[in-house]
């Protein structure tokens, strides 16, 4: 380390050619200084503005885009890392024997967050990447006789072991790589029988014979490993305590939350045996969602091996700074390991495209609630709370009495009494057991408010494409009037630099503006009734708790909860597998963008880029390519190409058949002419040459690439060009 830094310092100043002026010399020296700095091992302190805890601590509190706050000496709303990770051998990562590999992991993630090595530096993405690195460490400890991580860190990782790890993940996710089902059946069996588990059960832990299941269940029962679901659609059904099972194999409870683990444990949960779908134990919705998967063993997703490969790549990129505990990157080909693993993995599933009729049905109900009932629901809700707000403990009886006194003052947009139209007779029910039919026919005022909040979210997310984080953390003063319309101000969820988060303004429809105004009224009313010194008091989504009189915190599930309530109220029929579409913000973003592209094709690419908060057209088109359903995109590209060829035919007639286009259309045009052996397409029926162009695109003989055109300042976007990229043709 020191020797390398000294050698860099001893590099001589270059000899410049005589034709170099002073500016050329200075630019060259600056480039060399930058290169030297990038090659120099890190010798600074492990301190940074984003790290709110000591580097040596077992828990890291880190900054969270300015949402973190110190209250009574305790950090809240931080992105927190807990390094006290259980390891497969019963130890903790923070134990003194693992100090070397713990320090290694901390340094790697420190470098990543500081942008000293490639990898995500945005808080939540960085935390996810840390989880991947820790999983690799747990795998090394699982095979510590081979890798000796306590002494050597990652040093003994080589090409074959990386291929082995990625192959295991491809076969069955991290659950398979860490042998969690196998370790569970071994631990349960030996505890129940006092003898080692038969190899056949370890080889296939998903098909344990029923006779053996009964015996093992008796032992699990005797150890108090069963409990009952306390709420939701699965109320009363018995299931295995994940935390207790995790202790059997020295894992954390979160390690037992994956699909493969649930599939294994369902064998011991007979109350769920008649289900055809693998649903959450505590199902808060009326029906399983569209994402519920069938009960079958599947291999790991391609995205899982890519994430793990990226984590290993970040570790290898730290070799310059920590050479004693990391293998030489030159000896490991992650590309080769990925290529081998991808042959076994299943392709990563796309976000399902919400059916058009489903989106329109939800939008219709959302608009009705916002327009017809919104102001009255919020006004009545705040009035009832104001009546009872001075009391320390508010009983439902008092809330209901206030509801009946206040209800006559509040009417729908058409002039009818609100409580009569929605059949509201209570403020809140004593018990929150699911009664979905009653919820729809006789909602409480609190339930009607939740449906309204869900309606506001739909009016915002379906009509202004947004990312989850962009909506969840909107500030209450996020709307302004400009040029005769309403604009929303938000912090971009992506396309930021380091710790700088860009704010943008985008136009929104009138109904979206009204939805935001309703949420502003609710938040203003609640904050006046409460003395809240937390930062979330200024959030747009400052929402009341389901129980009591305080406010909910801003977290990822905040909006999802209210969308689920809204979808169950709308009550769309389930599909043939009994699933209902519970809409999500990213699905509404996709729905808007793909429908816009479907209707406007390539002419709206720049508008899509702008409204969705992408920096350039290449990003938004990559999103379209990844998410577009079925075989529609090649068809649309072919249709655009046919139209462009037709226009090029007319242009070349004017230009005396001179090929001067810069977008590559002339190459495609000439291929079509050559195929039909003609000098002009007027000699060929349009249907014939159009079919030929379509076949070329379907056979991937060419594809389209959009390119953003920037102004001279290299920042402002002034347009989008579409290039035709030709591949080899026969």
C-alpha cells in the first residue's frame, strides 16, 4: 500500500511536445494528477458526513436524503445497518474472531457510499447492496473450512468458487445457496428423532412424506413453534413461528421470509394445505394479489445472480485499497461466471402490465371519490377529531356521538348527505377483523377516509407517472399555479449526483391537483390538532393512524396500505386463480408510459422522458424495451420504420436520389430496394415491401436506437433522434 503510493509520487513529469501551449500542458498535467489520484490507495479517515455513527460501531446510522432527525439524543428515519448478523455456525459477524472480515465489509461499503468504487450510493440501494455482500460473507462462513474468512476475508475466493456460488443461486436463490431448507429439516429431524436426518430428505426437502410430516409436527408443537394469525383474511390459521425456527439454524428471522422457505414450511402448516397459491401468512387484503405465485419449486431468478455478481464486483474493485483480504480481480472473470449461471436461472419476471380496463375502473372510482366525496369526508373527519382531541383517551363511543352531531353539516358535491350516500354509521369499528362486504356497504368514516386517500394516490400516480419514493415523501407545499395550470414539485427518485437530489416541476391535470389539495387539507388539519415536532409533519402524506389519534410515519408501506384498502372497496372480480389486481405506484407509472407510447409512438419519446423524470431518451426507451408486453414493440418499431421509409422515398425524389440521411434510414431503404430489385418503391405494392420490413425487424436484422440531442451547454434537451442500426443480412 505505502510502496504503491510512493511509486506513484515518484512518477516523473512528462516531457511535452514543442507544439503544446500552456493550456495544453495544464490540461495534460490535470489529467495525469487525476489518474494518479484514482490509482492511489485510500489513506484517509473512515469518517464521512453521511455516516452518523462511529465506523467501529455494531450499528451504523446513515443519512436518508435529509429525512433523518435527532430527537432526544436518538436518531430517527435514518438508513440503518445492523452489523450484528447471525452466522451459520452460531457466531455473530461482530464477534472478535470475525473482526477482519467485518472491517473488510465496512470498508467496502464505506468506499461505495463515498463513490470511491462502483456501486449504488443512494441510501436504500446502498443498503440493499450491503445485504448482498453480507450474504456472501454468510456463505463463506457456511463453508469456512475451505474459505477461512475469519483469517483471510475474501482472499480465498477464486473463479471456481464464484461460479459455484452463482450456480447455487441460479438453482434456487439465496435460500438454496445457504442451504436453509436443508439445514431446517436436518435440525428439526435430529431434534425430533435424536438421529441424523436421512439424506433423501436433505436432497429434496420439498417432498417430505406425509407420515414423516406428522411426526415432525408433533415435535414442533411440543416446542411451542406454532401460533395463529391475528388478523386479515387468514385470521385464526396456525403457522410456524419463523423467529423460533431461525434460532434452530443460527439465522435471522428475515432469512426465513423468502419464497423457497415458505414453500418448504407449507408442508408443516396444514391450515394452508388447500391453497393453490403461496400467499402471505397475514394476508391483509380480501384476496391474493396478482403477484401471488403457485406452489411449485422454481429455480432462482436471473436478477438474483446479477445482484450477487455486482456485490462481488464491488468487493474486487476495493482490491487496490485492501489487497491483503481480497483476491486479485485479474484472476476472476465475473462475466464468465454470470454466463454459466444464467443458463440455469429463470429470466427475471417483468412488472405485469395492468389491463387497460382495470386501470380505467380504478381511475373512474378514484375520480368519483375525489370529486364527489373528498371535501366532505375530510371535513367531517377533522370535525369529529376536533371534538375529541382534548381528551387523553378517546373511546369509540365519544367519536360516534360526535359523528352523529357533525354529519348533518357535510354533503357530497351533488348536495346529498355524505353519511347517507356512503351509509356511514360509525367513526371506527371496535374490532378490525376483516368484514369486506360490510366494509363496502357500510364503511366507517375512518374506512371512507382510507378509500379517499387511496383514490388520491391513484389520481396522482395514474395521471403523473412517479416512482414510489417520489410520492411517499412529497412535501405538503408541493403544488403551484403557473401559466394557467397546476404544477407539482418533487425530488427525483433517480438521476441524482452523489448526495445532491434534484427537484423538478411537472404539470398535472386538474383532478390530480384537487387530490393533492385534499391531502393538504387533511395534513393541515391533523398538524394543527397535534403537537408534532417530527419532520414528517410537513409531508403531504401526513396521515392518521388506524388506531388512536396520532399520525403514521412516512415509510414504503404507507401508500401501499391505502391502495389495498381502495382496491378492496372497488371490488373488481378476481381472475381464474382467485387473484385480484392490487395496484402499485410503479405499475401505474408503467401503465401511463406504455399507453402514451402506444398512442404516440416515437413522436412522444421526449415527452415521456420529461414527464417521467428521466435524463435522456435512451433511459426511457430502455424502460419501454424491458417492460413492453408481448411482441408489440417490434411491431411498433416496424410500423415506424415503414413510415420513415415512405417519407425517405419522397425525400430522395426531391434530392435526386442522393442518400444523405444521418439516421441510418438509407441503409434500410437500400436493403428493401435490393430485395425487390427495383430503383423505387413505387414499383412494388406497399403491402409487400411493408411486410418485408416487418419480417426484417422480427428477424432482428435491424433495431431502433433513440438518442437525446442536447443544447450547447450539454444539459438542456432540445430533441430526440431515432437511429436505424443494421445487423448482418443474408
